[in-house]
C-alpha cells in the first residue's frame, strides 16, 4: 500500500490535523516546493516556514481532494484548500503536482490564482 | 490504445497544429470548460470561442506537457502553454484536469495564475 498516492494522502491528512511535524516527515530534506505564482523554495524548513503561519492562523484546515491520479512516482490532484480564520473559511482552488521518492515528497508544486487567494486574506 | 490519456494527447496535438476542428471533435457537446481564475463555460462552441482568438493570434502554439498521469477516465497534467505572438513567446504555466467519456473530453479545467498570463499579453 505504500505507493505515491498514499504518501500524498498522509501528507494532506497531517496538514489537516495541523500536525506539521508529521507532514514534514513526509517531505525529503531537499524537497523543491513551489507555489507557482510565487517563489520556488528548497528544503524541509522552507516548507515549514510557508505552512506554519497558515496553519497557525487557522482554527481548522481542510484540503478537499476533488480529483487525484498517480503513477509510480507522480501524483497530481485537484483540491480546494480551506482554512477557517477568524470564523470564516478562506478557500483556494488548487492543482498540485507531487513527485515521490523513497516514501517522501521530493517536489511539491501548487498551481492557483494568487489574486483569488490574496483577495480573501485581505478581508474582501 | 484509446484510453483517457490518448484523447488528451490528441487534443493537445490538434491545438498545437492550430487545427481547432480536430481539437473540438475531441470534446463532448456538453463539455464543461473552466479557466479557474475566469469563468466556467459549457459546450463545444464556448471552447471554440475561447481558443480561436488565442490560436489565431499565434504563429506557433506549443503546449509542453511536463507531467501527466491518468486513470480510466481522468487525466491531470502540468504544462507550459506557449504562444508565439508578434515574434515573442508568451508562456503560461498551467495544471489541467480532464474528464473523458466515450473518447471525448467532458470536463476541462485549467489552473493558472491570471496575472502571470495577462501581464504578458499586456506587453510587459
């Protein structure tokens, strides 16, 4: 059962539990992490630096996976990433690309519209 | 060989040849087509109305597929959609979701950052 998709499933479940240590244990030391409208960063600490403020500010995190397909080392999914912040849900529609090696995520790249996300953060 | 991925491959190849009739023959009458930062539209003519100006304005079209995975009826891919317009290449990084039924695309949904695209159209 330890295929590429189960690694991504476990990663998402850990993020939803807001258990960053468990999530980061599923990414490689040299992971490449990119939010396409923003920057590429490298390494587990860089992933933590990006996720920690999001997770810390949210009372609940839910990443709904709408579609997910995979082969031996690649997982692509379509998601709605939801964060409950100050009593309202911020929702971002995302498509994610994950490369897996030895049970860990070595590349994570999310496609989304930055304006859609930032407009909600701005308190639209 | 007529699986979901071959339909998407043939669709992309037709777009690259700028053969819209061949491309549209691979989408269903009731196709749902969405560019996530923009609107959802329905039907083959709506796809034509979106693609035609892009294809007409481009001397060359190249959609580089970086990653693609599929199951029986679903294809997700990561692409760089390139259009050569007025002697320069406009590039959009895209993640696409395709649902296939009876050899035709019934849902096509592309995720990208609208600002990244429109800033190039604006002649940055």
